[in-house]
C-alpha cells in the first residue's frame, strides 16, 4: 500500500471517528445511511420518488439530493416521511448514485417508511439493512 493511500485511509478513519454518532431520525423523518469502504462520498446523492414514479420536489436524476450530514457510519439523508404517504402506504423509493453509477445492483430500491424509520446501505451490497449493527456484521470492507 502506498504512503498516499495509507494517509487517505487514515484521514477517512479520523473524519468518521469525529463524526456524530448515529441517533434516531428526527420525528416525521426517514433516514437513509450509506457507507463506502473507500470513504469517498463526493457527488454521491440519492434519487427519491413516491409511487407511482413521482419524483420529490427539486430532485431530478442529474440533481439528486446530497447528503444531509455525516455520522460514524458514513453519510445520511433525512427526508420527510409525509412526502411518501400515498393512502395506506409510505413506500420510500430510492437509488443512491453518482451520475450514472448506481449502488445496490443498479436496481430501484424501496422500503416501508412507516415500518422502518432508518435503513443502512453498504457499498457493493444490494441488501437493505434495518440496523447499523446488522449492516456491519454482514459486511467487511475488503482491504
């Protein structure tokens, strides 16, 4: 491993260590947490829409929602749950992407925002995890 690579990884670890711990999302919000093994989150955003195929205001494919903040998992997005209420459902549809590079197998992803207020996504893994511990237990970043 090069000195530069080692230094960049050390900086990423320090940045995450100094990031706020994960707390429950604020009332009325859902939270999408995203972890990248390389620690590089620049220009990664989330495309969000409600069923059927209606984008949230101000979110377009070339203009995804940028992260709300960072925590000790990586980055996260907070979105009003009411944006997804359609009758008896609160299906949160999303794709985490950077340009045309898509996470989670390049598939449209969804979860029930009433049943799960927060999810955890790990780069290169199609699974939606419902706890940080589960996400970290099931995934180890390759060195």
